[in-house]
């Protein structure tokens, strides 16, 4: 049973098929969540394999510990995948067969109103995925200057009414709860698409609070040190900003998307994209699990030689 009330894993079969190239290998699940992917991964591996399951959220670690924590091949680690290189034991650096990142928040995190991720329930403006973070959504909403708020909404939420929403938030401070924030956004965003603006603003604040794009960038570049030759990245993103970073990194080996050249003018490409087209969920999966609709999976391998 990999589907739990905690979280239904997305693209499960596709993930495990792309990730497992060696049943005796060493794997890192950087986004353990409810452990659905990890459990399926373990079922394909031999008794010699090892899996390091990382999550920054105690709830995820607790859930997985209770369900599959007894598996001697699995080691659970609390921390941010952006610091993967320091979280993993030094002897596995450069030897990892595959890294999985299934980005974003779990259904469990969204379903708990007191975590403050959902605008469909009332809760405090928190949105931290981890108690390792100190800045809450309330601090972003109530303390940020106008320009910073506007830029976050524009860049991370891709919201067209960013300026007006930022100004209206400032006029209505202090804002303490998710319902209050939703009402303030709806003073600007009206009509049938208002809910989309609310979702975009909540997404933007969540990305800011958890430094999601920065952590993804660091994890991608640390992967080059952690993976062995031909070791794979399997990354599932849920919005275009994440997917753009992943795509650029897989094409060029850096998140600026600039191809560097060697002394002879040849392109240096430390990774090779194995999925020229993104992998998406089937209609059948989307029917079963609507969250799968926005999932975009990309896979790349670390190349042996830069050439
Ligand atoms: C989409 S869920 C993963 C679900 C999981 N694949 C499963 O099958 O249940 C994302 C999980 O990653 C965690 N997470 C997100 N960003 C993280 C980061 N930078 N470092 C560590 N964990 C992170 C979240 O706390 C959440 O539990």
C-alpha cells in the first residue's frame, strides 16, 4: 500500500521505472512526504540497497517512521534537501545512483488548517514546511515593503494584479489569518477568476517563506557532486517556475541556462536530459488524483565526462 491518507504519490510507476537503474544502488528521496515513492522504490531494490529519505517536516518523518521505518535499508534524515550534501554520510557522496525530488507541499500539509497553507480553511498565516524556518507567512504579509511584496507576487505567483494586491494588503494590515488574507485579495481580484488570483498569491508567499526556488537550485547543483557517473535525477514539479529551473539545469548544467564551453570551444554539459518531453500523468491518474494534473516530471543523468 503506497497510497495513504497522508499523501497520494504522483506518477508512481513512472518515477520508480526512471529512477531504478541498479537494484543494489544507493538512492536519495529528498522529499519523503508520506513515503509513497520511497516505499515503491524499496519494493524494487535488493537487500544490499540503501535509501536516504529526507524531509524538513517532522510530520512526514513521523508518518514514514511508523509505516516503514523498520526497513533496515532506509535511513530517515530531517533537513532541507538544499543542504543534501551535508545531510548525507560523507562516504556516499559521488556514489548515489538516483535522486528523487517530488517538489512542493504534501496533501497532509495542505489539509491541516493550522499550517496555514490553504485558503479553503481558516488558519494562522504560517506556511512553513518546517520548524527549521523562522520566517512565517504573517511576517511576509505584514512586514515586507511594497516593492518586495509586489515582486514576490509577480515573480513567484505570476499574478498580473500584483501591484494592486500588494498595495491593498498594506492598507489592510495587520492580517493574521488565511481567511483574512483571502478577503483582502478578493477586494482586488473579483469575478469568476478571483480564486485563481488567491491561489497565485498563496503560492507566491509559500515559495518565499520556504525559499523553494533557492533550495531547488542548490539541490540541483549539489546533485552533480552526490551522484555517481550516470546517476539520475528524477524531478517532479508542480508549477512553471520550478519546471523552468529544472529544464535549464538539465540542458546546461546550471540554472542560468548558459552553456559553458571548454578550451576547445566544445559545450560543457555535465548532465544529459533523458526525457526530451516532460512526463505527465495519464487521464486515469488525474481522475483518481486531481493533484496529478499539474505534475511535470523530468529525468536527467550525470554525465561521466564534460565534453
Ligand atoms: C509532494 S510531497 C512528497 C510526497 C512523497 N513523494 C510521497 O510519496 O508521499 C513534498 C514533501 O517534501 C517536503 N519538502 C519540500 N521541500 C523540501 C525541502 N527543501 N527540503 C526537505 N523537504 C522538503 C515537504 O515537507 C513534503 O513533505
